[in-house]
């Protein structure tokens, strides 16, 4: 564990460590989870027996993260393109999604020879209440978050 008076970084198994954290005490989570694609991380092979086991494990720690967040907190989840939609659907039942962010990088095709390799990592940004993050501009105007995905009604005469 690394910490100072204001911050703490915990290194350990996410589920056993999250259980010990007080509920509604965290301001920010950034989760870059194992992708379930078989990489070897210093002896830990990132591969579950099947997709259901992997998703079940992920949902367990995601639920713990949600429990630990303050109502004014932000939660970023970075995942592989194969699984991000599962987490998006699962978490938006519990939190408000603010953004779907794409971290683009140029791998110049070095990841794959017979198919297209990934050139981006998706990141989801959630919060409990988007009103808690509104910021007044220096001009005095208030920032208004607009969700362009929702239908708007119009009165056409």
C-alpha cells in the first residue's frame, strides 16, 4: 500500500480489498480490468474458463465499486472491445453514463497479421448524478449537459 494524508493506492486482489473499504467513501475509481484474452501477467494468466465466469467475476467487483462510490464520485471503466458493451449495459442500470471515451493509438498493424488489430481502448465514464459535476464558467454562464441521444419533441405547425 502507498499512501499520504490525502490519497491511498492499494495493491491486492480487487474483491478482497474492496470488501474492506467503507461504503460511499471513494471519490474516483478508474478500473482497467483484465481483458480475458489470455495474456500472462507475471504468472497470472488472464483467461477464465468461460465467458460467464469472467462476466460474473466482473459484475461482482463492479457492484463493490458502485457501493464504495460517494454520490458525487466518478467511475471510469476501461475494458476490451469484446466486453465493454456488457459493462455498459450492466452499469447504466446503477449509474448515469456521461461519456463513452475512445483512447485511440496507432499500433501500425503489429498486433495481427491475418486480421485488423485493435486501434483503440473504450472507456466508460459514469456518475450517480450529472448535476453534481456542473461547473460555472468564468463568464458566469452555467454549463448545461445535453444528451443528444434522447429524442426531443418539437411542435411543428
